[in-house]
């Protein structure tokens, strides 16, 4: 018994020292559960840049893509809880329990919550040679091409999948869905004309719209957006899909059991990064809203995700969607 107590005391002392030195010379890895070149990847790379200084260490990004983001989620849930492997994921963490029967982690039990990051609306896009130049023409084209329309998305439970599902169900149109490991590669195929339409976060779509590489038909938020590239786009709500509102959020997570002093350091660095005017400006230019300080509190973050799990669980059950 005495030996056991001594071992426990030693372990505590070591973790205390390690926490004080954290992050030390070993880099922190943000695991992004989608392919490089997409919007989640973009947010992660921007945040890594803004968090390096307040954290006092290097941050790298690793893409662990597949199964709508759940592979990356599993990787971090099972990682060493030392603060060096973190998960940067979006709304998918809250849709995955209802969608995946064999999910290898429990979002509310297997992670430490570090705070929300931002909210990002989406845009409805078409391939550049699609013969529809506005939303009304797109709907006509979809109706004229029943059974032939392809819709790209980033896997079951991805934001692009949820947006595409809602779009199809409100239109009462059936499309062939084409899954990718992220909307980065899906965007390449949309630009190349291999798929017809896609919903994607403004973080990824703004530069493509500005360069005229895709056709943009609408935004998925209830209000129009205010950036030069997006301000002329109607909302889906005003275009006839009453109440259509899909806004994506991102959050940062550590594996369960990460020492509290390490979590506190990470949370403080996140809070500081989200106040960085350069970061805020860069996000705003891409239609993204950085969250308020209170929403970066771990307890608030967890409460929010719990509510999202309940909300999306009901929507998904009603739609009869799931994967094994
Ligand atoms: N935008 C993707 C999604 O649909 C994910 C990504 O590639 O970042 O969730």
C-alpha cells in the first residue's frame, strides 16, 4: 500500500513538472479530421499560427481524414493525454454519435473541452460550366435533370453532407452524393466539372468565388454576409427554402485525462489567439465569425456540444440516416 502511494505521489510530481514545462520543445499537433486544403484545415493552420506565440511552442497540423471526420476523432480520443495531440473539429463531433453505430469514442466522455473557436456559414456552389447562373436557374436545372445531379460532400456527418441533406429534403429532390475525404479535394473536382454542386464553408469558397472558378448561388445563413465576394449572394431562406440555416462551428479538444495545468495553458493560449486582431481580420475576410470570450470557456463549450448532440440526434433519427 505504502509503495503504491509513493508511486502515485511520484507520478503526480512528474505530471506537475511536465505541466509547468509544457509545451517544451515537442510540438503540439492539431489533428484535422479532413484532407488538407479544405476549410477545417484552413482554420487549423490560421489558429496554429495565432496560438504559437501565446503558447510558447511550436504547433503543427496533421490531417487524419476519412469517415466524415470520425477517424481523426478516434485518433485523438486514444492519444496520449499529455496535451501534445489535440483535435480541431467542427459540428461533426456532435452529429457523429447519431450517424455512426460503431463510433470508437464518446464525444462527451472521451475529450477535455478547450473552447469553441468560430462560426462559419456555408455557400451553395456549382461547377463552373453548369448552365445555371442564379438560384432560380439552378432549381430549374435540378428539376430538368432529375436522377442525374451529383452532389459532393466530405463524408457522412460532414458539414457539406448535412447542408446537402437539408437542401435535398427541402427541395424534395434526390441526388447522387459523392463522398470525399474533405471539401479541399471535392472543390478540385467541382472546379474540374467532375461533380455538379456542393455546399462548403465560406473559408474555402470565398477565394474560389472571387477567382470566378465556381458558380455561387446562395449562402446558408439566415442573414446575407457582408464581405465583398459574398454580399450579393441571396440566402437560401429568402430564395424560398424558408428557415434554411446551417452555420458551422469549430472547437478544440484534448484527450480525456490531460492534466489540468496543461489544459489551462492551452485554454489561455486559445483565448489569447482569438483576440489577436490579425486572426480576427483574416477570419472575417473569409466570412467567419470568431466566438466571444465566454464561449471559449471549457464548460460553455461542453454544454453547447451537448445541446448540439441532442439537436442533431433528433434531425438525423427523423431522416433515418446512419453508417456502420
Ligand atoms: N468542409 C468540410 C465539411 O463538409 C470539411 C473540410 O474539408 O474541412 O465538413
